C-alpha cells in the first residue's frame, strides 16, 4: 500500500536533482552575477615541528629543537623592509599551505649546510629570467648559493643570468606550444637541445644581472642518453667525459665540449645555499606536468629535489576561454596537475601565481575574470598557496596604468623588464612578510603580529 508513494517521491527527487545539476553545469550565468570565491586565509598556530622530510634534508634534523631555531640573526635582514604589506599583495591559502610554507622556511635556515632548490615554472612572463632573478638575488644574498641554476644553451629568449656562445650544430625541440614534439617533453624544461655533432658551449655568469650568478662550483648535465656527458676544458682530466664536474669557483668563462646527444638541462650552481631555477614555457598553460615521464620525476627528486615549486600560468588560457564553464574546466585540469606535482614532491611547498591583468580595457579579454575566479576556486583546494598577480598589480584595469608607467609593453599583456622587476619585488615582499610572521610565532619577536589577510 505504501510502495507506490515512496517510488513517486524518489522519482520526483531524482528529477529535481537532475535539473539542478544541469543548471549548475550548463546554464549560462545571468549578466549581473559574478562569482567571487573567498579563500579562507587560515594560518596554523605554532606547533612543534614534526619529523616530516624536507627535500634534501634528513627528517632527523627536524626533531627536538630543530630545525636550527629561527633565531634573530637569521631574520635580521627583514628589518630593512619597512612599512606594512599592502593587503592586495598578500598570499592566500589554507592551513595545509601555510604549514608547508613554514616547513620550507625551516629548510632555508639549513641552506649553509645543504642545497635548497626552488623551481619557477611559468609562461612567457618569466622568459629571460625575469621575475625569477629578483627572488634569486634576494635569497642567495641572504642564504648563500651561487649560480643561475638550470639553463639550456638554446631557448626562445636569451637568459640574462648568463652570457654564452655556441659553436657547432644544435637544435631545440619542445614538448609544448606550436610544433610540439611529445618525445621532447622532458624535465626540467619540457624541451631538449639536440647536439647534432660535437658542440662547444662557452658560458659565464652575468654579473650585471646579479653578482650571485658567478662563482658556481658545480656543473651538472642532464641528458636523455645517461651514458653521455661533457668534457670541461681547462681541467686536469681533459680526456674524461662525464655528466658532473666539481671545480673551482667559475669567475671567468667556462667551455664545455659536448658529444652528440639530447640535452635536458645544464645545472650551474653550488652544493650549498639556495638555487632558484627560471624555467619558462612559452605558450604553455601549466597542464602538462603529468605527461612527463615518471623516470624524470624520479631523477629530479633523487638528484635535485624541489623544496619549493612556483607555478605562474593562466594567461595563455584566457584568450581561448569563452564561458565560465570553460574556465572551470581549465582550472580543474590545472588543479589536477598541481595535485600531481604535490604527489611527486610531497615535502615541497607549492606557490601558484595567477595571471596578470591583461588588455587596455576589460572588453579586450572577457575570459580573464572567469579564469581568475575559477583559479581562486580550484587551486587552493589542492593545499597550495595562491598569489593573485592581477590583484597585486592593482586589480582589473591596472594593466593600462602599468603601460603608462613603462612597466608593461604596448601589447598590454607582457611586462617590460622594469615591470617584471616590480612584480618580482612585490613577490619577495609578500614572502618576506610571511617570514616575519613565522619569526613572531617562534618567539623571536613576541610583539610582532601576523598580517591580516583579506
């Protein structure tokens, strides 16, 4: 007697739920409605460090009163940065993200004894070592370390951290962008340089870009062919071809002889201190990290493990986005790649930098607001930090003012070198502010209160 009404109610509820799901996913938003997704800026209370492994740092060093108590002398240089941080420059994230960042700060305090590596992957906004070099100089000046990190002889834009010349035949193949070759999708550059014959590559650090770019003592070569290597001219073992050289500080130009092979990257750095790698992927949107061979991730974790990963993407997705639904699809794909990276290097903190403002006016790139909102929703769920670059620039419409100041080019998309330096400076300030907060939470300055985040 009661079976029929129950079935009718279940059928009715099924129809209602189906209609709700369809409206959520396919119905267009009314023109007066724009989603603003707030990210709860939680910051964990001070806790005793857990024995969680940091890339390149034994877990035992985190026990007890470790890691190298955050004492006053470590943080003295922060006192030179006066004034409150503008709220629009603040980092966002949940408790997991803040805990990972504080763990990374602990690793920084050990940089005098070991290498701490930061990978900055991004689109064309970071080409030529722009933005990255500001962070590298600030951290190497404070924490030690020399050299530009990972570089390749051939790249779409010259890397200003080095001055180099090439003799011999070499070609570049990329696993992304126009004419992509999926066989070239290799870490760390998602591209390879193929030496077609014996090639001579001469390189020196560009002191005009930063004094810390010289005097590296470690030169490593990653090659698709593990048995291949390089010959370093001027060494005692000139007839020995090997993938790694330890040598005297590289003050003058160094020359490497390379037999035919596919190069994945040159590491020019030190065994101690901070290394900040600039790895631009022109035309990429940050959705190819899970397509790289597993063996490359394994090799990176074993030999050059990331302690921090900075991802700066989104701008290349904007022109192709024509609806909020497409923006959400992109953001979900992006979040899946971030989750993949975190699975490969769970001890690393990940910082995502959203797209900059774009266009002379809002009508030039209507998809920008959809992409920014979708990223604000999906990315923080992965447990990473978010830095809203559009907001840090001044919000929607700020690109026009940056062009007027000479901080962005006439295309109203790309920063000039001066503008990239401004962006890098604001990013450094934002990270330094969090260091101040950690300093206060560890008792070095009890009167220091954390910055309020929007």
